[in-house]
């Protein structure tokens, strides 16, 4: 791949954002339509209410594994409503910056957001469980906990404080451990390292001596290129290849112990949801379920091929040493327990999560692990 300047890389990631004036016109036009509709009062040619929603995403359009799920939602909702219910998707930076999506939904400037709960642990630390915690659940386990074991109900109480109704946006599956300029042979090599890593994983790294930075997708490559950071993580081969990290850092580590099965979220304004007719609510929830299922499927298809291409470009695939994993797991457990000791609501979610994790792992750690250990060896 050709070399990229920070400006050209940023342009690629944002996919050609509209100018500020254009964004204001779009937002204004949408607001006029909603005001005229009384929320959902205009009728189409078939007598159905017309509803226009705006979706603000934390991710650039070029990362179709994640952002593409928002487009799937928009397509399904439109198809099921014969075009009467429209969701217009806006990539990171069009309506609001990547890290302000939840705020936009809370404040009513977007009816729905696509983001990750753990970006907003400053609002409530329990939101980490909506995405994942280090050394936590796999994608299958996380989905089962959220959708079948009561996790969704617990987290919905947290989001309710912000006027938001949360849904799964899909899961990336086990992520990679990230890109490093230099090899990490033990936990001692982490001290003083400057790394982009968000969420609880970042807090664990902080305890291991890493200088943690939280950067949006479009800011990572320039920071890595100019030497402002020594390492970064994102998702996995398919996205990481697009972001071009392999051009600068050749050591690609695994596993991503901080995100073994992270689920992203659709954050829906409760007020906007309540204003929908009953059939549109059903359409929205059906569209969300269909969209969320596509994320894991896309990554499972594309990651193997992308990893092969990266290795062909001279990337060195390296496994984290057990010393790193042990130290990180100890720090992770201590971090979660420290929070639980001072926050009863957090503790209740943690205990529920741990009970499920123990039961689930007792099953998967026997049958499925036995099969994988033999068949994949």
C-alpha cells in the first residue's frame, strides 16, 4: 500500500465528511420535518406516518464491519415500513465527535446512536459491562448474558438515568492485542509505553505502567506515525488493515485480553422511542436484531483473509507472554473489585455477571474447549 500522510489518512477514515455548513442545513431540515410532523404526524401516500430519525455513530463509514451495521438497520427499517420510517446514518464527526454520541442522544440532537458503552464509564462505571471487561466473556457468552440471562434488563436501568434505551449493535468477536513498534517480552516492557487503548483495558494498562491515551479511529494513525504513541489497539485484522497500522508498527500481538467478546450498542432516545407508533417500535426492534447479527458474520468472514494479507506484508504475529497475561488478569480483577467495593449498584451487576460467567464457562470450558483444543491444534 502507498504511504499516507496524516491528512490523507484522516480523509480516508472520514470518508469525505460534509462541510460544517452542510451539516447544519441537514440538521435544520430534519428538525423542521420533525416539528411539522409533531414527532411522527406527516403521512405518506399510503396514509402511513412518516418518521425521520438521525443516527450518530462513533465510527467512520470506511469501517464497514461496524458502521455498516448502522446502514443495515436503516435499510431494514425503511424496507419494513415501505419507506415511511427513515433513519439517516451519520458517521463520526458529522453530527457530533466520536466520543459524544451518547451525549447527543441524551440531549435529543440524535434519536439513536451507535457506540460502545465502555466509552462512557465516566458517566457510570457499570456501562463497561455493556461492552465487555478484560478477561471477560466471549462473543457468544456476552450475547447470552445480555439477551437471555438478564444482563440487558440490569443495564437498561443504568441507561434509563440518561433517558436512553439500549440495544445490542453486534459483536466483533475476540479482538487482537494490538500493534507495537517494539516487542513486548514481559510485563516489565510495558512500563512507560504510550498506547492508545480505551475502557477498562486502558485502566488495567495504566496499572501496569502504560501511559494510556484514548483516541478516535481517525486520530490513531497520525499519532502512531509521528511517534506520539508507541502502540495501539483497534479491533482485528479486517479493520486494522484499513487503518494502516502495519505500515508503522510491525509487531501484531494476540490475544486482546481486554476485549474477548465486546458488544457494541445502539443507544435509542427513550422519548423518541415512546413517540413511535407501536408497529414502528416493532419494526425498529426487528431491524436492530437483524443488523446486530451481521457484525459477527462479517468479521468471521473477513478477518482470516485480512490476517493472511497482513502476514504477506511482513507483519510479525506474536502471542503475549504468560507473564503479561497473568499480571493483566490480576490487575483487572483488582480494578473491578475496587469499584464494586464502593458502588453497590456496580457490585450487583458484577455479581450477576460473575455468576453467569462461572456457569457458562463450566460448560464451554469442557465440551467446546475439548473440541477446539483437538480440532484446531
